């Protein structure tokens, strides 16, 4: 069975919020920071670091 990546991330995020209960400002900062970093000049460096 193949699960789309967006669905797996959505389920993992929902479970993380329900089980760990981080503050909402931390969730917003992580989402916004990830979105902004993905479209920045640092994206190739982060991509090379992850791989």
C-alpha cells in the first residue's frame, strides 16, 4: 500500500500535536520557518546537508 507523502505528514503532525501538545506559537514558527527556508538561497545548502 502506498500512502501519499502529504497524507503521512498530515497524520504524523496531527499525532504529534495531540500527544506532545506543543504551544501553538512553536508550531507556527516551525511551519513558517520551514516555508521561508524552502524558498531561500539557503535551500540548496540545506538540501545537500540533508542528503
